[in-house]
C-alpha cells in the first residue's frame, strides 16, 4: 500500500510499504478514507522529536473496516469508524478510570504510559496517512459512526484528535458556562478549543495569534480575534474583561511557541496566560511540551524546562492542568453533537487532497502558509 513515510527533517514521501495485517485476534484493519495532518506531526516533521526515519505518520484517522480479527465482537466489515489518536487497551488501571491517553499496556517502553498511531515515543504503531491501518484492541479503539459518516467525514475525522483536544483544554482549565475564555493559538487545536467553548456557553472567547487567515476563522464562529503582532495581547484581554483577566485560559501552541517575528520563546504562552487569566482562574495546557528538546534555541529548553512565572501564578491562586487528551472521554458525545448539527468542526478545513500530494501539504502547513489551516488527506481518492 501507499503511505506517508518520514525520511528526515522536513522530508516526507509517499511510498509503497507492506500492507498491515491482523497481528492479534483483537485487531481490525481499516481502509482509511480521511486522515489529517496535525500540528503534532509538525514537531516530528521538523525533526524536533526522535521519530524514526522510515516510519508512517498519521494519528487522525477515519475509514471503513475491511478485516476483523477473530476476537472482535462489536465491529463488522463495512462499518465506518473514527479512531482516537490514543491507542489504549481498555482494561488497565488508567483505562478503567477513563485516562486512555496514559494507558499502561499499549506502550512497550518501560516506565512510559500512553500510546498513539504514528507518534514519537508513543509505542511502535504505524500511522494512518496510508491506505490501510491496523487498529489494536479494536472493540475499544473504534468509534462507530452513524449513517451520515461518509457525507460528514470532514467533521467526524476531527473527533480523532483535535475536537476532543480543544474540548479537553477547556475542561482542564475548568471552564463553565458564562466564562470569558482566552485561547493562545489559532491553529486547528486553538480553533477547536474556541468551538468547544462556544458550544459549552462561554460568554466571550478571545483567540490570540498573528496569522490573519486563522484569526478570521476564529471570528467566523463568534470569537474575538487578537493579533499579537499588532497589540500587546495581555493588555487587550484586560480591556475586554473589565481589567480582571479571563476566567480561564487555554494553551494551544506548545513548546515551539514564538514571538510574532518567528523567534522561538518557549515560555511565552505560559507566562502570557498567567498574566491574561484572573486571580483564581484556571489554565489548561494541551499544546505539547516535551521532557527534552535537543533542537531547542536555549539551554533550559533543551532540558524540557522553561523560565515560568511561578511566583505570579501562585500569588494569583491559579491552577494548571496539562497533558494529552483522553479522546475516549469525549468522542461519543462530540460525534453526537456533529450528527445532531450542533457542532461543525470541519469549518477549519482548507484542503482536501489525495495522499500523493502529502509532501506538498506538509511543506505548506509547516510554513503556516496563508490559507493552509487544516489538510485532510483522502487515500481512497
Ligand atoms: N494534548 C493533546 O492531546 C494534543 C493533541 C493535538 C495537538 N496537540 C498540540 O497542540 C498544539 C497546537 O496544534 P495545532 O495543530 O493547532 O498546531 P499549529 O502549529 O498549526 O498551530 C499553532 C498556532 O499557534 C500560533 N502561535 C505560535 N506562537 C504563538 C504565541 N506566542 N501566541 C499565540 N499563538 C502562537 C501559530 O501561529 C499557529 O497558528 C501543538 O503543540 C500540538 O502538538 C496536543
Ligand atoms: Zn493530532
Ligand atoms: Zn490501558
């Protein structure tokens, strides 16, 4: 089959790789119909992780079941399914608590919790930017989709990762209806956090970025766009919240955050959030930070550390919660919101491309080129 293979920093190619096979009785094989490129892929694409050369990317996957292992009970050939980016066993201590991003069985690396498709340090699993994908523990990891699956696949594919992740960020922050919410990052994840906050009844959603195309998308769903290349975002948020600051804040950028001129400043969003959120407010952090980053611009960041305004955070009585999203904690409900027409996460999709155009799509999305807000690859044409 054809798949998107990592060849080294800023280099992917679409190549023939072996077809996936049923390896364990609980596996299924899915023919991929929609698979997204994610900001998380970009950290790996840029060579800022230890993702192995020759491995297949792709953790936001939707498709149709083509083969079913003998121990699979809930799925049959032809079912439309969306897979969480997390691979989880369903029966370990963490999975039982709903913490499927921290499954204790799926990642064979000692001392690690959590696995994912086509992801650095998250187990040996291949990704789904390919024609077919092996899904382990398939009864647990496949979300069945309703009869409008094919027609609404650009919406449902967002349930694999970024829609639940944006939602999770508002949960981590402790958002409640009526809250003023500030979101740093108007990439796909930040836009999904904004969509989630709107669906959940925020009174005011403020999104900070500097790319006009992304900020316009935030405005299109009723958020206030704040361009930090034109103003101090903290001052603007204070103005919009009667001087108090937002009730809650969301970090949707991660360790490669930078100033508007493009210089990486790894503590910028976290310290801006401490300033932008009110006394006793909450901060959710879903932007990825890593335990080490050898390619980082400063010595602290190379060790996975940032100079954080801890004193001010403590003084303001703020709380912070972090981490990968437990997609299964939300995916049924978000699927149902899409089915009912109450959520439409596909508003961010800018490009639907055949798999063969993946290399070009990676270059454009990585450069945050104007108009390249979210790419959905279509391996089945
Ligand atoms: N926790 C999870 O489960 C999870 C899931 C998916 C993605 N992620 C992570 O979320 C982050 C965002 O993903 P994405 O797909 O939206 O990526 P993206 O890179 O497309 O978007 C990030 C946006 O942040 C903006 N930005 C950069 N520095 C900024 C700053 N200082 N202030 C405000 N905005 C700034 C960029 O201009 C860009 O538009 C990534 O780190 C990704 O790895 C985490
Ligand atoms: Zn993703
Ligand atoms: Zn588990």
